C-alpha cells in the first residue's frame, strides 16, 4: 500500500500531508506543518529549517512518492515566485537525497482531481479533502489541507503504480 507525501511549499510555513493509497481508497496517515522560521531570519537559515523538517518527515513516514505543487509562472509579485522557488528547491532536494521520487502538479490539476473544477475555491477543496479522507473536521490550517489535496490528487493520477516522475 503506497504512502504518498503531499507538500504545499511555503517559506514561512510548509504544509505536509501523508496518505495511504490502496486501489480507490485513500486514507489519512498524518498532516502537519514545517515552520520556516521568523521573517527576520536569513534566507539560508529558513531554507535549512525547511530542508531538515522535511527530511525528518520523510525519515518518519518513508513515503513512496512526494507530490508537490508546481510554481505559478505569472506571479503579480515576482519576488514571491523567487522565494517560493527557493523553498520548493530545498524540499525537492530533501526528497531526492532520500531517494523519494518527486511528482509536481499544477494547482488547477489538483483542484480538478478533487472537485471537478480547476478553479475551485480553497474552501471547496478543503471540504473535498474532508469527504475523501472521511475525517470529522476540516483540515487546518490551509497549508495542511492543500498538502493533503496534492497527495490525494497524486493517488488519483497514479492509481496503478508509482511510475517514473515527470
């Protein structure tokens, strides 16, 4: 039964969601966040915290794959894209160092996989995550529900195997 680690990258806080996938059933293992440190901390220190935090999650759950959201190419604030690229890079590095294949998905593909609508609002996605995982409460914060959504989308898109990453 494959274990999938979904990651919602963020410099201040990265969400992660761990699920198990068996045939058409996806079950929750764990959801949490990795804190990237104070805004006043240096970029290298913040990236180090994210890298080490994800390495710890990977060591604990030993996922068969990591699913992560692709960067948007049309940010209104280009510095946000640059900082997200740094965070995403060290998270992918942590997976590569552990031998975990990385799969990336556009946000619209994740939303469409869970709701049928690539432009679904975050609240609709959160409710879909809650329903799919059959959990009593909405996953909070949004970083966790987004990470779980990415993990679930991966399960839906890779139903038969964990084929080679794209």
